[in-house]
């Protein structure tokens, strides 16, 4: 939905994908399903460089807009 991540980290048994867009960062934690071994999102965190609630809201809106534009 967001395209290729800016960076990827292996965090056995999971993975961490980081998307960077201007002042905004989205960190997605992925873990494999025990039965299917397919990775799915377990948790995510939206961060803003200014570390304010307003900055996080702006970043969330920016990331949602980016995801919708890719559809």
C-alpha cells in the first residue's frame, strides 16, 4: 500500500519496516503467522520529527493520503 519501505530490519522472529516521508516516520512490526508462515502487521507507530501530538496527526494524514494515492 505504501510501496517499498525506506529501511528493513530483521528482528527474529519478526521484521521491522520503516517508511520515511519528510518529517514523518511510520514503523511497522511484522510477525509470521504460526500456521501459514505469512508475515502480517502486529503493530505500527507513527512518529513526527517534532514529537508533538499535532505533528503525529499531520503525519498520519500525510501517510493515509500517500496510501490512497497508490490505489
